[in-house]
C-alpha cells in the first residue's frame, strides 16, 4: 500500500504541524511566564488550558442546541472563545489564590 502525496495533503499536514506547534509554544510560554514571575513551576497550566477548551466546546454545543449557531456562526464562535477565556482566567485566579499565594512566602527547602 502506497500513499500518494498530493499538494492538498502536504498543505493539510503543514497546517496541522503549525497548529500543534502553536499550542506547544503557548503552553511553553505560559510555563516560562509563570516561572519567571513567581519562581514556581505551574504544572496545572495544561489543565487550565484544557478547562478553557472544554468550556468553549460546551458553550458552542449549548448554542448549537439552542439553534443560535444556524444564523450566527461567527458570533457563536466568538462567544465560545470568550467563554473559554473567562473560565481559564477564573480557574487561574483560583489556583493562584489557593496554591501560590500561601507558598509565595514559604521557605524553599531542597529535597
């Protein structure tokens, strides 16, 4: 079985690679920013990212069930993005208040 490489398939794979690379870069940038400011590594960064993604998905699915996406596709996608950003922001604030604030002034002890 051989795979025929068509220009459409190559362009699709380039877009897939750029998309996945952008996601990796976004997560790495988040790790770098949090470590640079707090001097603590936030291993929950990916989970916060996924909570926002799932929130956007569920908002979009809810709008689809209401029939709103049939006439307002771009607005529905915008609402899903904003909803995902709000959920990610609120979860990030919650993690900072509950986890990082108590540890900020704690002494650092090597293992």
